[in-house]
C-alpha cells in the first residue's frame, strides 16, 4: 500500500513539473524606418501633397539607395511637381523636375515627354525632340508625345515627319478634333510644298516655288533681315529661333490658309506671304514684311501670350510709321466702339467692316501705349506675359495703372481726337 502511494505521488509530481508553462506574449517587431517612410510618402502622394511625399520618399531612398521602388516613387513625385509647374507656366522649373525624376528612374517614358513639353515651351526645340523621341521609345502609345513631336516638325517645315507624328497621335487619340484639323491642313500643305525650294539666311528659312519666284524670294529674305535688325533694335530684342516664311500665289495662299478675303498676309507661327499682284511693289512688300515680322518677334518674346489687339497694334505701328511718319491712325469716333477686353482673341471670324474697326482700335491703343511708356515698358509687358502672368496683372505692374483705367484714359484721348497728353 505504501509503495502504491509513493508511485502515485511520483507520477503526480512528474506531471506537475513537465506540464507546459504559458509562453510570453509575442513581441511585435516594428517596421523598418525606410518602410514607414515609404508608406508615409504614398499616403501624402495620394493626397496630392507631392513636395511632402518627395521628402519622405527621398529619405527612404537615402536609407535604401538600391531599392528600385523607392527611387521610382520619388521620381513619380518629382514628375507630378513637373506637371504642376507646366500648368502654372513655370517651364524652367518643370524641366528641372523632370531631369531629377529621370536621374532617379530613367525607364519611365512620361518623364521624358514632360521634359520635352517643358523644353518646347522654352523654345529649346532640338533638345525637346531628343527628349520626346526617348520618351516615345519607352512609351510608344502616348499620343501627347506624338502631338508635340508633330508641332516641332511642322514648325521646321518638315511636313512629312509632322504628318507621320500626327497620324500616329490620331490613331491613339481618335477623338481629338483639333488633331484632325491639323492633319487636313498639313496634307494640303505637304502636297503643295513638296516641289518648293528653300532659301535661308541667318535668321529665316523661306519656302518658294522657284523659277520666276527666285528673285522675289531673295528680295523677301533681304527685307526680312532688314526688319529683323530695325524692329529688333526698337524693341531691344532679336529672336533667336529661326523664323519660317512661305511665298504663295494669291490662290495658293487662300487655299492653304483658309483666311478671310480681307487678309493681306498671315502669321500663325510662320509668315505666309501671297506674292501676286501689288505685293510685288517694294514699298508695300516692306510694310507687309515689317507687319508680319513684328508678329513673329512678339510671338517669341511673349511665348505666344499677347492679346490680339496689342499684337496687331504693334504690327501696325511698324507698318504705318513707314507710311505716315505718325503711328496709329485713330478710328472714327462715329463707329461702334469695341472694348479692348473683347479684342484678345483672333480677328479672323470678323467681317471686313468689323475687322477694319478692330485693327484701327488696336493700332491706336498700341500707339498710345508706346507714347505713354516707350518700347522699354512694352518689352517688359511682353516678357511678363511669357512668364505666365495674367494680362491685367502684368499691365498694372508695368504701367502702374489698371487695365480698365488705361482703357478709359485712352478713350478720353480718342474723344479729344489726339494722342497727346
């Protein structure tokens, strides 16, 4: 009996000592700091806080420099800042953002396309071409890249390459109506210009038919160069980018430009000159070339952001001063007045009487603006417009009078029948 009791006691003690003891609660291991920084960056990115996201991604990259996903995330944040800069008109800043994005991650085509667009706006077309081609090699299905590429080729009078780029863009984005219109226009031009010859000077490239037009082309190029130096000196600005011009017969000009019958010539990024009839008169040719070259100069100086009344008014100033010695003929007070604020867009939809009134007001207002502050302030105004400033804000900053106040002041001078103060 005693032996039995001892056996039971031994088994009981053994069971007591060998039963499993409760394990301590598992200790959670905190995520590495670089992972937390990446998660924080993603959250900020999704909120649209791109500079803050970039700061977080950049810190993660510093801790894990070989982690491709961190570098790509940082690059995407940089690119978003680049697109925002483009929307705000800060193209140099945008180019820098895209360059930095590419340094972080060079396998994303949209970074190169964004860079190409910024360079295009900065008038760095050759660099833009290289960026766009690199981007489209990585991302051949991006229609925006082909659209910009076509613009550059078109501006360079390379109609075949421009048409090919825009046709590819149209395949990828068939709903773009503007692109369809561009393709229709370039096909008309390509057929016409395929047999044209080219003449060049240091600042101009001219297309013309050849034959009897060759001598006229030489005169036009000489007059263009004269205008380059004379008008450039007045505005203290000499365009760096080559300006393209085209000589047409009257009928070719109407067929290609589809311009109203009252237009004598046209600038739409290129100078279009019909050479039939009286335009061959040297003095008239000089006036028209001075007018159209002024458009080209203003376009480059303001990055294409000048209101039409000021653009046309300046062009009339340099055309009319040759004719009368006094710029800016006043419109008749009896005619219906068009506020300058309604003359910011194209005049091409106007009938001839309305167009005459719009041009007369534009010439008068621009001449008064020059009388009031000289060419120096006009140039400052155009440069401010190029930087992305609104016309009203830029005008008030340069002339120390509101845009509306200037219009009232000018209208009073019209009623007095004089520009003098």
